[in-house]
């Protein structure tokens, strides 16, 4: 029986070479974008939702290009100091690439970009480990929103429930989650069943660069991992 291709060993040198090539591709693409577009923005995101972000990028596909990935690779592409920056002032952009951040290159007017980013948000169900934005407590009594088939599943999530004449009933008050505390896997599942969306996917502009000027919209929350100038 022939061996599966998946079973063939891959040397570390090959994987390292592939990773290096991919980084070079990203660096070159970013440098090309600097020449092509008028503005460079750094943005950060909260509660990333890949599908929604893809939809947001599609809206701007004709006029803009986005990059997400290793902050250090993006910093190298732009230049991390005055001595190696691609264009004057781009090292300032590098300093603000940290945490959950990305780059947006565009030729759209700054007023339009500010409006698009400020207005955009999408509500979704919170995932395990997310911080609860409110306390959710269910009171003792019938839970009419659930069918009797759901009773075993609800019990597995830790809810004190029973069937009473075919109706799911909570035998005592139950706190699903508390505001400010991380959501457990069980809490995130119950909130989804209840239709309660606690996560908001948002994009925030950090700074804007052009050949003429540099503008900071908001300070990053962490210390920079780029050398100070």
C-alpha cells in the first residue's frame, strides 16, 4: 500500500524557507501599496469576525487594500526607524502597529474613511472567554422558549431544569453569567440559545499617514515594541 503524502517528513529547513518566502511576499506587497495609495491607516479591531471583516473589505475593494498578520513583518515593510523607513514618517506608523492591529491603504478622502470606520459595527454571539457585558439571570419557572427535546442539553450546561407535563421548567433561579466576568463554554452556549448577543465587532482607526502629514486618532494601549526615536 503506497504511503500517504501526509506521512512524508518535512524538514525544518523547508518549513523555515517557506515561511521566509511568505514574509517576503507580504513585505513586497506592503511596499507596493505604499507607492500605489495616497493614505496609510493603522486600525485595531475588537471581537474579530472573519466573515464580517471580509464583507467590510469587499465594500472597499476598488479603492483600498488591507493587511493583517504579523505586526513585526508589517513594521519591517514600512521601516522601524528614521534610518530604514520606506518613506518619510512611516516609522511613526510602525510604532503604532501592536496588538490586534492591521494596515489599510487607500486613496479615499480621509473624511469618508473616518465615517466608514466610525459607523461600522456588527453584533454577534460572544465566545468562550469573552467578558460578559451584562448579568443574565433566569427566574424559577417554565422556560417556554425551549422545547422539551432541549431539556437534556440544558441540564448538561448546568441549568437546574426538569420536564413538567412536557414543559421545560427551571426549578430555581439560575445566573447564566455576571457582568465583567469571563464567559464559560456553558454560558456562551446558553446565551446563543437565548438569542443574547454580547459581542460587538468594531474597527477603530489609530492613525493616518500621507506624504504631507501624519495624524494620530487615538493612542494605543500597550507599550510599543519598536525602538524609540
